[in-house]
C-alpha cells in the first residue's frame, strides 16, 4: 500500500460497514458464549446424574456387606 492510502480518512460507508461487521461479530460471540454456558450447565447436570446413579448403585452393596459381616445370634 502506498502512504496516501494508509493516511486517508475512511469514508462514511467504510466506517458504517466496519461497525456493522463489529456488531455482527459481537452477536456471534454472545451467541457462542450462551451456547458454551448451556453446554457447561448440561455437562454439570450429566455429572450430577452420574454421581446420583453411582450412589444409588453402591448403597445396596454396602448394606449387603454389612449384613454379611454380622454373625447370627444363636
């Protein structure tokens, strides 16, 4: 580029186009942030459900082993 092109003031239309592009990028970033937030929330729900399932499946095993360790009274 020549020195004249770098030093010139942008036209009104160029400025408007630049701002429109920036607004569009900001909207896309906002949408991406919302989607990432929802993804993190859903992953947390999945992990919580997995932990609940793990706890529910372990409780009977713990009760079974405690009953096996008790000696019957005669």
